[in-house]
């Protein structure tokens, strides 16, 4: 497991295009017990929206990563531990496999490659914004997902495979199939985790669960429950 994600069982994703519930703060998000924070979303990962979040998280001790989308921008801020760059393996629009990445490299003078890490995304929910955005082929069974995961690790050399089921909880058997296909790559799962039980269920078949919409919809206390579920789940050594 790469050192930047060593021992992560729970990650909270903050969408810069969404707000927190009343009275919740970004510092409280960092104090939920989550292992890391990712700032990212399908759109609107812009400097104007991200910088205030970084300022608010400046006093936190857990790592904060930025997951840019179109034309990734390197945000110069002391809070940023690194950058996570999605490569959507089942995108119908190949722009999201290498196209936007090529434009980014060509248009950026200096890239901090030492702190920039790719994520091999497999999008599972056809009704999600990300699936619509990149025209993902989500008609996948467990064997298909396992094959994508194996290709990501062994053919493309990816250290992180991210199953994205935003908006709905995937079948645990599909997530387990991806996990079983991997030798050393880390398996992230995100989508539909809304309480202790769903976090426990997915953390038992993935290395790391990612909670995003729940934070914006239900707040910090709901996220804390998912942290407990993820950390209580059995994990393979």
C-alpha cells in the first residue's frame, strides 16, 4: 500500500460545490476520526471554491488531498498533502481516460509529481453525475469489475482502484470481487454509505471507504457513525 494512504480505513470527501449543514464546521469534519480528507467533486473544483476550504482546514492534523476534475489545477497551499488524479477506466468518453490529463500536462509548467497520485476509477452507478459526465459504461457484473481492477493493477500499474457508486450502495459481492482480483493495490469504495451498518459492510470488502454526500446531507455526527462502522469492520492484513 502506498505510504500516502497507509492504514486508511475511512476517508471523507468534501465537495467544494456544496455546503455543510448549519452549525457544522470543517474543523469538526477533521475531528470525526476519519483518516484523511479529499476535496473533490464532479465539477467546480476551482481555486475560488477550494481555497476557503483549505484555509478552514489549516489547523487540522490529518492529511488533506485535492481531487481535481477537468484541467486539474495545482493549488499552492500549506494544507495540501497531495493531489489525486482520476483515470476513469470505463468511461465512454476517452477524454476521461487520458484526454484531460494530456491537456493538463501540456498547459501546466510545473507539476509536483512526487505528490501527485493517479486513481483508477470504475464507475458503477449509471444515474450518478460522474457517470453522465464521462458517459461511463456501468453495465458491469462482478466479473467485469474484477477484470477492470486486475487490468488497473497489473497492466496499468495503478496503486489505487476506486469503485465509485455515488448515490447508491453497491452490492458487497461486486466490491469483494474487485478486492480479490488485486494483489497489492488499495481498493477504495465510495457510494451510498449512510450509517454505521453500511460503512461496516463496505469496509469489510474494501480497504478504504469514502463518505461524501452524507456529510453535506446529514452532517458531522452522521459521518462519525460511519467512521465507527469502518473501523469496527474486519480487515484483511
